[in-house]
């Protein structure tokens, strides 16, 4: 008789668990939002990749040296930090829906001056403004996605949004190469501007905030399915829900924590690689590896394709781990750190590898270092929804310093090695190829050491739940 009662109890418990999971299942609209955010990220990173793809045509026409061109590549990140932090603060006061709309409009508009004949000064100015507007993109995208998903289900949609950043160059590189071949390099900017305007219209029609946003009782423009989800958020609290129920804390303690600096160091190493990939990778493949423009358009996508696969795999694994009750540290932070360290090891091997193998290693090095959004997603578990965009945006803003330094450093190392850009239509000499190889390979060694160190530190010290507990204890102590 006792066995029968226990079996019945176990059945009831299992049914209750299944019911809980059904209540936390995301709505159809949640996945529509994720789809729009993926496209948003694709456009953002296509905007970054375009500069490297037009380099062989723009540099001689605009009269730019490698150092000057590297400076323009770095200029993209000059306002990145400032606007990221400001957007994070703003997102704690107004809907992130409108912030994303404003960013999308700015991206589109800033492409057209180069289409209309702008010179080097215009290119510099538009890249600075464009970079500032793209600074908060990942943090705002993740914040928006998190408003539509229960905390235990955020690992996968977060990584899907992140995959958009890797698909940007994958989609853009062949497309932009084709546009350049047909209509010239200036139309590469114009095409991206038109695509950006199309996204803005789609976001106006279908975008919005979800039931898990800070202080929400129901999402804007909610459907009946959305409202059911919202009502159940309050009635079905579990241990995981504590993430969204944390009280606002002293944000300076959070930003000064070991966990934040571990995330920052890891994220900066990822941005460091992005700066190289979007500014110098096409030039390296064309000059040192000896690929044609069409081949560069294809091979440039390899790191980004691998990055998408890495994010998809780690996102799925993290989702499974968190569904089984594992912490964000183990499910998100540790995979982020290990992936970054693997990228560093690949960079260290490239200078001693033969041509074909170097392309493979470069793909691994680039792909495994395109996981920055995972550091932001992990850090989001340390604070409540109201302060989450501030943490994420501040992380992304200051991490972008890595992308400011790397393009200038690579250009300087190339110049120091004796590289000079050949005139338009002139094949580079053997000395020119050797100079570029020497400068870039030294940059690879520096990058590899940076990535290995930063990745291991993030895997060990990025512990968001531990930070969250300390912040809440400090809050209680200060209030008593």
C-alpha cells in the first residue's frame, strides 16, 4: 500500500513538473522577436564587415595608408563605450523597443553619405557615428530577448541572437563582394542602408516588449497567449525565478566586482579579434594567402560560420544544463572562457602553419572567439531585470576598447615591417607580401596570448550567481 502511495506521489510530482515546463514554454511571438533580433544583429555586423571588404578599392581611391585605414577601422569603436553605457542607463527608464528602433534608423542613415561620394573625412565621421549607434546593439538585443523568456530558458535564445552577429559577415561578405563587382565599392554602403530601412519598418510593425520585462504585469500589444504567460510568471515562482526577483543594488559594487572584470577581460579579447576580422582579414587573405576578390568573399565567411556553429552548440548545451538545474557559471561562463582560450591557441599556431592549414586555424581562431554575447548573458544573471541592461551595455562598451586597439596595432606593425599598399590594379610585390605577413603574424602572437589568458580567467572567476548573492546580501545589510 505504501508503494502505491509513493508511486502516486511520484506521478503527481512528475505531472507538476511537466505542467511547470508548459507554463514556462515561450510563445510564438517570442520566437518572432528572436528572429527580428537575429536579423538586427546580422545588419549590425555586416556594417562592421563592409570596411574590410571595400579596403582594396577604397584605400587607393581615398589615398589612405595602412595606418590611416587602421585608424578609421578603430574609429568605429570610439563612441562605442559611451553610447553603450548611456543606452544601458536609458533602458532602465524606457522601453528597449524604442531604443532598438532608434539604433536601426541611425545605422541605415549613416550608410548613405559614402554612397553619395563622401571622401576620407566623411568615411571617418560616419564610421564614428555608426559605431556609436552599434555599441549597445548586443546588450539591447539580449535585454529585449530576455523579456520574452523565463530565466531557465534564456541560454538558447541568447545564443541565437548572438549567432546573428556571426551570420552578418557570412551573409554580407559574398553579397557585398557581388555588389562591389557590379556597381562599385560605394554601393556596398548603399545596399546596407536600404536593408537597414527595411528592418526598421519590420520592427515598427512586429517588435515589442515581453512579459518578463522589469516591472511588467503584461507586455505591450500582448496577445491572449502572452497574457496567459504573464499571469503565470507570478503564480509559478521557482528557484530560477529569483534571478528576475532580485532587488536593485548599488551598481558600482557590481561593476567593481571580480566577476565583472573577468567578463570584461574575456569580452575585450573577443572584441580584439573582431577588430582584426572586420578591418584586416580580407586584406590578409588577398595579399598573403593570395586569394581573388571572389575567393576572399567566400573565405572571409569561414570564421563567422564556425562562430555561428560554436554559439549554436554551446547555446543548446547551456540550455540543457540549465534545464537540469546547473548554474549560469557552468552552463554559460565556463564554455565562454574555454572557447576563447581555444581561439588563442589557434592564433599562436598560425604563424608556423603552411598556407592551407593557416586558413583552417584562422577559421578556428576567429570562430571560437566570436562568443562575446555569452559573457554578457552570463553577467545578466547577477542582477535583476531593471539593472541588467546597464551591466550588459557597460560590459560591451568597455570591452570594445579591444576593437579600438587591434586594427591600429595591426596597421602599425605592418608599417613597421615595411608594408606599403600597392596602387589600384597593381599586384603586390614579394617584399610587400612578406612585410604584411611579418606584421600580421606578430599581431597573431600577441592576440593568442591575450585570448588564452582572458579565457581562462573568465572560466574561473565569472560566477554570476555568486555575485548576485553577495549583492543582495549587501543590499539587505545596507537597508537594515
